C-alpha cells in the first residue's frame, strides 16, 4: 500500500464513517448542542464521495486540498471551516515534503499541522471538549510509533486506541467552545461528538488497514 493509498483510505474511512454514523453523532450533539453535527458532517462527506473518482490526484497535497474545499463549502455550521482547515493544513504540510520523504514521520507532521490549524481556527485547545481531545492523543501515539519505526498496522491501532481514550475522557470535561459551552456545567457527563467522530473514524481506518495486504511496513512506499 503506497502513501497515496493510505491517504485515500484514510479520507474514505472518514467519509464512510460520517455517513454511517450520522444519526449517532446527531444524538450525541443533541445532549448539549443543537443536534445537527452528524447531519452537517455527513452532507459534506457525501459530496466528497459523489466526486470521488474525479478528485485531482496529481499529488497527496492536491487531493487533500480538493477535499478541504468540499468540506469547507458543503459542511454546515462551524464544522465546515474547522474540518476543512484540518484537511487544508495537512495538504500544505505534505506539499513541503519531497515524495522520497514519505513516511510515518511525515504523516505525523501533516497531522500536527492539521491540529495547529484547527486550534487557530477554533481558538480551542486540549481540554476544551472538542475534537482536539481525540486528535492530540492520536498525534502523540503517531509520533511515538514513528520514533520506533513501528509497522503500519500496529501504528494505526495505537493511534485509534489513543483517540478513543481521549474521546472517552471528554465525559469529565466542561465544554468551553462551540454551542455546548453555553450549557456550562451541564455539558459535563456527555462525550463530545467531534472527538467521538475522530475516534470512530480512526477505528474504522485501523480495521481497513488490518484487512489490507500491508501488515508489516510503515508508510515508506
């Protein structure tokens, strides 16, 4: 599986999850938000899939920039700009790297750039009860695996486990960003929908990587 294939499999896993879990994500959002997170996210990723075969694949960066454009313009509410920025910053990070530099460390750099962009756009940080509470632990796991030159399947599993732990931990947090922040202490006790979405998407990615013919190589091809 090439790096480009990994990028595509990742985006595809995210899109399929957003659509399949639309109702569940809405239910989570309804606890302390306006209940439309799942609907908004699904509509954006539906357009990604509708245009899947026609998306420019001249490079990984070009592909992700196109995905970013669709998500930003077709996902409602604040999710469009936030998730779109994540894809756009990841694309920018990949564009700076030569094809020969592709590897788990480069993937980590792209995710770090994505997280930085989301933090800046949403003016949020870890502990604010947002998707960052799953993304940052996922990044830490990815960077640790990269330092160890861990196999791809093992790497993705570790990333998914870390994201799930981060998402589950949001139950104890009070929301400080987004509509949920208006509910104050009442937001404590519910899991954050954005963090949960990231966790489930990465779990789906881990399942797909485990089912591929790549079980022992890192992102080096």
